[in-house]
């Protein structure tokens, strides 16, 4: 009688699952998380907008609008995605200077101009959040559509060799590839989305 022994070697990894863009599955989400202002910046913006609408003294109005101008200029990490960035900044500075120097006459006019600064800040913040979310979705859609050959073409030579080995089932360099491949995917995707992403490495790494 012949006895056949079956040895279990664990689950087989299908070749189709070794796709390089699978290592870049979180490029869009990472971009969105890193590009959005910090919680402290958001709190500062909310407080400055409230002060701009509620302040009565011209000096406080000017200070609130000036704080808004500075926060809006510094809080958003991807300037290309900020609506009315330069005109809005210039307008808020002009409103702050006008209020500080007492150029405008009348309490309600002064409060109206301070409120205008708040409206500009709200438009910039809301527009930026919407653009970042939309851009992150487009980035991820491009990354998901990338072929392995496209990613291999932009990887450094050594990383490309490691990537080919990983695609063949060698997972020794998976940790390194999990860093290099998303950066390469971001580089390709941002060119296709036609928007310049500043600080790609900082946006994808902690």
C-alpha cells in the first residue's frame, strides 16, 4: 500500500496580487491628512473669524483681521490649492491697516469691513478643504491606474531591482519599498493631475 503525505506550505500568493500600486494604496489619504491644517491652526482660524465678526473696538478689529491674514497665509500647506490666496491676503492686510488707522468712519462700516475679512478667510478655508479632498481623490485614482512598468521606470535603479524581486515573491525589501513606491507614485500622479505638490516626502511620511 502506498501512503501519500501532503505537506502544507501555507497560502500561495497569486502573481496578480504583487502589484506595485498596491504599496501606494494610501497616497491620496496620506496627502489629504498631511495637507490639511493642524487642529491648532483650525482653532486659531475659528477664533480669529469670531473676533473679526464680534470685535467692537477698531484696534481689536484690526488685530483680528491681521491675525486672519497671517493664519490663512501660513495654515494651508499647499498654496496652489488656496482660492484667492494672494488677492485675499492683500485684501485682509488692507482691511487691517484701514481699521487700525481709522480710515473708515462709522462703527457699522468698520465692523462690516472686519466681517469682510472673516468672509474672505472662510472662503479660503472652505475652498482649500474642498480642493484638497478633490485632489486627493484624483491622485489616488491615478495611482490605482498605474501599471507596474510605469512605476519601475521612475524608481531608482536599486529600488527597481528590489521591486522586481518583490513582484516575484521575495518580500525581504517590502519595508523599503513601502516608502519608495508611494513617493514614486505621488511623483507620477501629481504630474498627471497638473498641480504642483509641495513637500511630497513630508506629506507621505510621519
